[in-house]
C-alpha cells in the first residue's frame, strides 16, 4: 500500500516560520509534523510514502536524506490545492493499490489502520476518518458531515459555507481511496486547481460513494495557523488546549 501526504500549500498563515521551514517539518515539542503523521499508520504496512510539496522541495528532500528516511519520496506539486496536487501525484506514483491520503498539517492520535479495516469491510470507493466535536463554537470552524446508518456520507459541507449545522461530525483529514476508484478517476480527479473538500467530497456524497468512520481519538490539531500551532505545542508540553473529539 502507498500513502500520499498533501503538503504543497504555501502556508501563508504560518509565516514568517514557513519562509524558513516547510509546514510539514515544523517542530511540535521538538518533533516535526511529518513524524506525527507517520505514527498514525500504527500497524498498517505502507510500502512507499510520497510527500507532495511545491515550494521548498529541496528542503524536504534534504531532510529525508539527512535523516536517512526510507521508502519516502518527494513529489513536485504545483500548489493546485488538495485535489489538484493529489491528481498530479497520482500521475507519478501510479494506482496499482489502495492509497492512503493525509492532509499534511494534522496532528492527532487517530489510527489509520482502523480506518483501513473499516474501508475494506465496507468495500468503499472512498473512506474518510471522522470525529465528533460537540463544542459548537469550535465546530463552527470546520466542515460538517451527515453520516447515514450504513456508514455512507449523504452530505458533506466544507467549512466557510454559511449553513446551519446538521451534525457534530467533522473531517479528520485522513482518507483512503480504493484502487478501483483511482483507476477510473478521470471523472473526478484530473490535474487542475481544485479542493477535495469543496468539490470532490460533496460530489461523492451526493453519489453515495463516500463513506465515513467515527474514529476514537484523544486529540486533534490542524497546525495550519499560528494560533493552532502554538496550542498544539502547549498541549504536548502541558496537556492543555486540546480540541476535544
């Protein structure tokens, strides 16, 4: 199995830090975000991992070389948002197996192996991890998902859309795409600038081919802003500032 970490954004909300260090390598309690993401695989065997970056490609490659990181390649993206850069990566890495996709700015204890077992059990074309966020103020910062009894997602609303909340479930930022879906991806995943969250996932939900799993997690951080990055640092040092699932 292969994994793809989407880290090609310009990280404008993390400047000036991101001028020097790519967001995927920013340290949280002395450990780069990349290492937290790798820990999420737990017992899931990943044969090859790919990190999609646009700017600071050489910085990420030099880090992997110096740390002698095995079975991790860097793919050059164009900063075409999550959807476009994933489509570019797929052209290079091939689609001979299911692929795990991770947003490159997430720190959580979610177990991707659990999500993969769920994905296989459901025979899902695409699966995503979910967690429950009952705090309405915090939840307003995120998209929302309506999950049917059979595990399929009937509605996916990305953050920023001014709609009444339909549930307390939000997107973890971890996905599994089946080989069969990816081999027929011309309808959904072509190299152009678009977001998975605002275009692909709502379409898949409408077509009833997107599934979601409620994951048991203790903490979750999107370290894409300076505020959340500092809160994540505070949590790991003091055990405070958690976004409760």
